[in-house]
C-alpha cells in the first residue's frame, strides 16, 4: 500500500505538485495520467526520494518513507523508466542482479531469480543472460528493464512511461505482458503515462493530474461515465468515448441466449446457429446485414467468434470488420454458449 | 554482370594510399641521397645514392618487393583485401632490407677508410622507412585487424629490427658510433627521461582526475578551471621553463630543506612542474568528458535502484568514463615524452640533452641519437596506451 498525503513540491516558488492525496492499495495497478509537465514524474520520483518533497507525507505500508534511508527505501521499490537506463557495461544477467547484489543475496538465489524473471518475460535464459544491452531490441531492453525493477521482489513498482519510446506494436505486446505480470505477481504498481488507452487497458485506478493538482482519482469505468469536470472529459476525449467505454466492458455482460433452430412462429426474419455434434457453431443462418437475404447461410470462421472475457470493443470491431450483426460466444472448448449482437450492444447502457 | 565485378573492373588501382606511398618511396629512394660518407664527425659528408650503396642482391630484392607492392595496390588480380595482406608481408621485408642495406653499406665503406670517417643515413633512407611503416598501418586499417593481432605483428617486426641491432648490423653507422662514445650517459639519460615523464604524469593524474570529476559535478567551477588550464597550455614550453627558473631558485634559496630535495631554479624541479602544468588540461578535459558522457538515464537508474553515491561512482561512472580518461592519458604521455626534450635546456637531463649537445657541436648524428629514441618512445607509449584504451572499453561496447 502506498499513500500520498498532501504531497507538494515547490520549485522556485512554483508548486509543480500541489497538495496531492491518494492511496493505492496493495496489489492495485495505479496509473498517474495527465498532460506533459503536469507533475507525474515529479510525484513518482518523490516516492523513491530521488526528489525531496517540499510538504506532505508519503507512507509505504505504515512507514513514513522519510524515516528510511533513501538507499534502503529504493532497494524496496522497483523503478523502471522510459529510457530504461540499462548499464551498458554489464550483461543482461548482471543488470537484473543489481538490487539482489546490493542486498547481498547468495549467488545461487540470484542466479535462480535471474532465470525466473527472464522466463516471466519470455526471454530464453540461455540466449539472453550473457547478452549486452546494445545487442537487444527496444522491446527486449524494456523487458529487461522491468525485470531488473522486479528483481529483488520489491513491495512496490514505480514505472515512468516505460513503454513511451517503443513502437506501437511492441507497446501493445508489452502492455499485455505487463497485465499478465501484474496478475501473476500482484505487485502494487504506480505507473505514469500520458496515453489514455494505455491507462484504460492497465489500470485498476486512474489518477488524473492537471497543472500539479489531482483532478480525479477513480476506477476507469467511473472516470469514463462520471468525469469530475470538463478537463477530465476533454482529456479522456469525447470522440471515441463510446468505444473507450466498451474497452472496459466484457462480452459476458452483453451475452444473449443463442438460438439453434429457426423461429418459425414469428413471421419476421431472424437468425439461428447450426452446431456440430460437439456443440461448436458451424454456420449462421441469416443475420448478416439487415437488408440481406434472411435465409443466407454463412460458415462460422475462426475470427468472427467472441469469448466471454473479450472486451466488448474488440467484439464490436469484429462485427464491423466481418460485416455481421451477431457473433457466436464460445467457451474454452469451442462450444456455443451464447451470442452477442449489434442490437444487444445498442440496446444496453454502456 | 555481378556488382562485385563491375566495381572491380572500373578501377585500376584499388589502394591509392599504398600506390602513393610506393611512388613516394621509390622516387625518394632514387632522387634523394641514401647515405652520406664524411671524413670526420664534424663535416657534412658526400652523398651516396641508394643504388650505389646497396649490393646487387639487395637492390634486386628491393626491386622485387617494390614490384610486389605495385601489384598489391591494383584492383586485379589481388584486390583490396588480398593486396593489403600482401603489403603486410612485403612492406616489413622491404623495411628490413633497407635497414640491413644501410648497415651493410656502412660496414663495407668503413672497412678501408680512416678511423675518423663516418657513414650516416640520408633522406632517402628516412623516406623509405616511413613509407614502409605507413604501408603497414594502412593495411591494418583496411583489414580492420583486431588490436591484439596488430600487437603480435608489431612485436615480430620489432623483433627483426632488434635482431639486426644485436647482430651488430648498424655498429658502423655514425649514430651508433656516437652511441658507443657515450654508452653509459645514454642509458642514464634514457632513464632520466622516463623518470621525468613519470614524475610529471603521476602528480598530474593525482591532481587532474579529481579536478576533472569536480568540473563534472560543479558546472560553476568549470569556467575558471578550464580558463586557467587553457592559459597554461598557451604558454610556449621554453617560456614556461624560463618563467619557472626565478621563482624556484628564490624558493630554493629561502627554504634550504627544499634545496636539499633538489628544488632549485634549474634542473628537474622546474621541468617537472612545467610538465605537470601542461598535462593537466588534457587529463582534466578528458576526465570531465568521460563522466559527462555517461547517459543520465543510466545514472538515474543506478541511484533509483538504491546504489549509494560511492557505488554509483565506482561501479557505473568510472568504468564507463575510463576509456575517455585513458585517451587523455595517452595524449598526455606522448606530449610529455616530447616536451621533456625541451626540459634538457634548463638542465633537467633526458634524451634532449644529446639533441642540444649535438646542435651545439653541429654533430647531427648526436642530435639523431637523442631524437630517434624519443620518437620511438612516443610511438611505443602511444601504442601501449591505445591497447589499454581498447581493453578498458566496456565488453558490451568494444
Ligand atoms: N528541477 C526542476 N526545476 C524546476 N522546475 C522543474 C524541475 N523539474 C521539473 N520541473 C517542472 O515541473 C513540472 C512537472 O515536471 P514533470 O513532473 O517532469 O512533468 P511530467 O508530468 O511530464 O512528468 C514541469 O513544468 C517542469 O518544468
Ligand atoms: Mg515525465
């Protein structure tokens, strides 16, 4: 748990961080977001005392961090930054081992930890242990940077725009890995970004900062549906607010029962699924476009399916791409367990 | 047609540097005097051309090697890389033949001359030697030879030259005659030279490294510090030596215990002080540049992970700054070896003593006895420190 109480930083009579109070519970993924220069990095660096605070208090668990020696504090807090800062004269293994060595772990434990972390980030230990930073791609280097921050199993992980400098494709992959790593390790994370999509994808709680002040601190869905003021709604971006909301909604929230026989009773055109002996959907009758042939028969393809855990935004995207009004929802073994439809999305409060 | 062939076909000469050096060496050898024969030490001698000085077999071998080098610089049949490898064999052989030829000529020429007669090397000899050396350097650059291989090669070539010395090949040459006259003094002055360089570099490092770190840590100190050090650098060396004479002799007079330590207006003390003053700027500048070159992100990561300031300095900053710092040491060492020559003027001793003695007596061979070892010393120091710089580079960046 990490708690900021009335945190203030003043440079030359200017409050660049102004009276910020917030609390990130253990295991939470907290994101600080705001326009450039709003004080995100300053806030983060006060937490590990790279910058001394002017007023206020920071609690780590129930300890006031000002009572700890800065080095001791920092060895308990992982730190990953955008420019990574890997030590160019050390191998990947040596880089990851920095904090464990400072903490004087025995060699065997350090070695095991290095392999464990490389494995966590899908980097083959045999291949990467002895590489030097300049031999890594941007994405690999950033994985090593995060692995290094996690090395001594810190209570808290601070990350300052860690994926800001990598290409969009790699960023997407790294974000997914970060989500997985967080689910796996349940670390308390304070993550700085200026990218709202990244925040929505990763955060369990988002703090929006503007000009050094905390404007709103809420769960993502509340931020989207109940923005505190015009600045927040502007910052989130109204243009694709609907889609952003759907990115925090899941298919199972919109799921309907799937019909597997034609609805003979009613006269109006409707659709139904054909399944094979194991219950997998094979064909859709009707349901393509509203003006299409109601009897048309379309084979289900691997891509136009949905799973209960899929973000609704993605399900919607697939409907648009494959020009279907409805997707089958399947379980892990591929059996048809329901459907999501355009009508369903439109008919419910996001 | 494959690109490689099209490329090779268009040019006649693949290695212009080698071609130029070869032309220079051949023209120099033919047009300039190769050796000079004088009746005694103080008069300038009669010029002897290369063809006249060398025995027929030596001339033939040299001609053959020149032909090989001529082929080596062409685009066909060898091409640039095989040509460079060929040059690495032919050039040192040519060098050794020239060296041997000169010694051999001196021995033959003096066999039936008066005991006072002298044979010394002429301009053609120097041109040939330098061209051969540059051919080897050029070939190494073209082949991107790793430094350790260069070192082994240099040792082998050097071994050949030392073997010629040991076999007495050069004993008849005037420069060696000068050497035999003052054998003991030469050894003593050689050591003095090294000691002066060492006594200057030691304190310069002790003072310069912390000053360089200071310049890095305190931007405010940078301006005045570099101002003063730059000022030292602009004073001509003779003037600086002279300027130090008066205050130091006053100091020596005022404090007898200092005088007992050897501090006085002339001699080693002002020389060492001047050398230190000249050495400070490159050391401080490179130390500062080395530290400034460490990426800020690396430092932020280091302290962000909980390294203490001392740990950051020793584990991160110094290892990463070391190659640049050692490059500064390399500059300073070569510079100090050269400047120590001038220090002989104020009685500090060293190889410069022979140079000024020779200039005074108009004995050019004595001058060379001072100059050639100084140059050799500088070249060797430069090479050794280059190795050190390379080794100090982080393994990841080598
Ligand atoms: N050392 C400093 N001295 C003066 N002003 C600073 C200093 N460091 C940061 N600032 C100012 O503080 C504000 C917040 O900076 P920062 O926390 O880095 O913003 P960001 O939200 O982009 O990470 C900026 O306006 C910046 O100019
Ligand atoms: Mg920032």
